[in-house]
């Protein structure tokens, strides 16, 4: 794994800006992108099913396909090192054995615990409605997306989360099953070409209560 450029958590969090223009000459290697995504996927998820799926769009051909689907975000598409489309996999329970079998193999839990978890949740995943599962994967997808943006900053890059794109068309445009993969957001990533804008946050006494 390549080494992050910063471990200063406060600077990573407080220095984050939504960057819309990037240095188009800066590229991110597949190895470094995999390291950023690996850090991102340490995020929590419901039943640890990790329903997030990433489509890293960094080729000229891929960006050309994406451009008409992200009409109001052309600068990010054109100048970023990559655009990452985050999806939630409706059929995420198919990965149960991959996740929990490995956990048993590595000694993180006994086999009987794994079997108990499967027994407890297999029925739930078989009967949960699509609407309910979409809610689950959107929450989990939001968690991994935020962690991805912070991981990117640790590696010296900046990002912009994007919700304004053709969500009903993006999966099919890139050959994915649109019934299975729910769009969460687009994230542009690259080397910032400007400093972005500082923004106001509501004070805690307006957003938090103690009882």
C-alpha cells in the first residue's frame, strides 16, 4: 500500500473543500486509486455487507460517455483525474460468504457465530422490499463516499460530491444492471486547481440537543 501524504486528521477534515476545477495534467495511478478506495471501504455498513460498488471513470472514452449525463458538472468531468460513480448493490447479500467466510478463516469470529448471523439475516434479506433495501444501500453508500473523500485528502487530492446527474441512465450507459445497482453519487477527484470556497456551518446549539 502506498503511503498517504498526511495523517493530520484535523487538517484533512477542516481543509476539505468541494473542488470543481482540477489540474488536468495530474493523473492518479491505479495503485494509488486502489489504496484510496481500500481506505474508504473500512466504512461501516449494515450487517457489514459492504453494498458499495465503484465505477472509476478516468479514460477519455469513459469521460466522453459520462459528460452528457453530468451536464451541469462539465468542468469536473473535463479536468478531474477521475470521476467515481458510487453505486449500491441491491443483491449485496450474495457476498455474505466472501465476507463472513473470510472472517472465520482469519480468526475474527468462530464458525458458529457466522452461522448464527446467516440464520438471523438470510430471511430478512430474502423478504426485505426493494424500497427498504434502497434506503439501506443509500445510507451505506453515503458513509463510504464521505470516507472516500477524506481518504483522497490524505493522499493529497481533492474531491467534489455530485448529486446532479442522470441517475436513471448512468448504470445502463456503462453496461451495469440498472435494476441491481442504485446510483448514490458521483465524486470527482484530482489535484485542485483552486482553493475552493470556505463555507459557513451552523453552530452546534442549532443542530444538536441533549436530553
